[in-house]
C-alpha cells in the first residue's frame, strides 16, 4: 500500500470516527430535547391551572392549600420542618407547619444514612407527589 493510499485511508477512518461521535452527540441532544419538551408541557399545564384558579373567586382554603402544594413542588421550594419520627432507620415523618406530617424515606435523605437520634432535628427539604401522597425529598439536616 502506497503512502498516499495509507494517508487517505487514515483520513477516511478519522472522518468516520468524527461522524459517529457527532451522531452520538445529536442523539443525546435529541433525548434532552424530548425531556425539555415534556417539562414545557407540564409547565404549560400548571400555568393553565394557575390561570384558571386566578379567575375563580372565593376558593376554599383546602383548594388553596392543594394549589400551593403543587406550586411549591413545581417551583421546588425549600421547606423547613422537624423530624417527628424515624422507623427502623429507613423512613420517617417530618412535621411541617404548612402541610402537617410528610413522609420521607432514607433514599430521599441527602446523606443516605438515618439514625433514630435525628428525631427532633430541624431539616430542610423539597416536596414531591406520589400516588400515596406527599413525600419529602432532598432532606438535609439544618
């Protein structure tokens, strides 16, 4: 094989490698775009809910609390509370003035280790909605 053929062969494979890398990057960006699109749809849906609720006068306190929960979850607001109980160092409940007792699991605790000595300690956390109700995530000791 001549030097020139070898040079063109190397250039070809180099271009193929670059093409594969670019195709992989495009694929990653497309997956991100799909994720952003679903977030945009959820944002639009929640905005419509907020717009509808702004037009309704005399909402009951319960409706306001439910709507505020959704807003707090959507905006990922940091909430404060006190660890009320811890069961088997796996899960427990956080007492919060606004929402009452909120369930949390060791997987939602930032340090990943719970101990019954944490009972009564102040924590900060975010809310999430599960099929069983509210759940505290990203729990951190203050």
